[in-house]
């Protein structure tokens, strides 16, 4: 059998890039193009396992380790639940793509070695993979987004403040009904440290009650916030959370009044 290592490397890189991009879109991770490239390069390095004698267990452990490194490179680390969710979606997306490719293999290929289909080298199957894989993942992501939109809680959002733009991930907290007591402006809660303290010149202190105790939250007005699929909202207060929001990579807890306009 003749193997074209350069083509296999590019094929593996392309698959990993599409998988990571799909995960980023589905989970709204805001991974940069550069991070997607680096993550796909990490995944493509697994082709060198073809040239090393490994047991099934060793190969499984290496692939698992590379998968974890891929999601860490692409989406960074926030907490263990965040990493595991990214990893889980990466594997689910891989299973969907692998299932369709297996079906195509049954229909069109003569021989198979993993996800590499060949007949006297890489034949028309290589073209089929390149053409069909983006289409398969596009439809998978489209259906996933439509399903999530039915139960929408996560939102990509931009906060504009002091000529700066902050790209964040928001979560609709149905228990958040905070408003300032005087003008009833809605308050969204943001993780500490996201907005640099030196940019904030004036705070408004708003009393809030939690299950355990009463406290005062530091809040400040922003120029505007832009929520994907909702629109632009003005006259919004950002309240700095006294503790970090350790929830699935979320930066902001939104208030339902904002989504209603």
C-alpha cells in the first residue's frame, strides 16, 4: 500500500479544524482563527502514530491526551467542567462525521484503513471526503444551533465601554431580577477583572440580597451592550460579581428584562 503522508496530514488537519470550528460555533466559545489553527495542528500530529508500533491501549491513551491538548490549545482552561464539555462535544461531532464517512466508504471505497480510504493510493474517495465533510458538519451545526435556540440560554455579546470592546459569553439567569432602586435600570452581573479597574471612574453601589446575606454590589454604566440575536441595549448597569462565575466559561449573567427590550 502506498501512503501519501503530506496528503494524510492535510486531510487530518482539515478534519480537526472543521471539528474544532463546529464545537466553537455550537458552544459559542469565540475561539480565534489562530487558536483553531494551532488546535488543528496539534490534532494532526497524531498521524505519526502510524509509524510507531503501539498497543491498542497505548494508542487510545495517546489519542485521548492529544484530544485534551487540542481543546486546551483552542479554548484554553477555565475550569474542569468547561474542558470536559468541550471535549465531549468534540467527540460527539467526531462520531457524527465518522458515521457519515463510514457510510460514504461503504458506498464508494474499495479499501479502508481507519478514515483513510484508498485504491492504488488515494483515489476519488479523497475528493469525496474533501467535498462532503464540510457539508456534513455544516448541517450538523445548523441543526444543533436550531435545537439550542429552542432552549436558548447562552448568548454571545459585546460590551462597549470607554472606546473599548469586550467580547464575552452571557448566560440568561432567570433568577436575576436586579435593578437599581432609583431608575430601575437592569443590572447584569460580570466576572471581576474583565473590565480593567483603571477604566472605571464612577461606581454606583446597589444593595443586593442573596440566600446567605445582604451585601452591596459595585455597578457602573456602559456605553451599550450588543447581544447576538437580540440587538443593542443602552442604559444597562454592569455589576461586578463579588465571586467568580464558575459556570461553563460564562462571563456574564444576563437579566431577562434586557432580552425583552
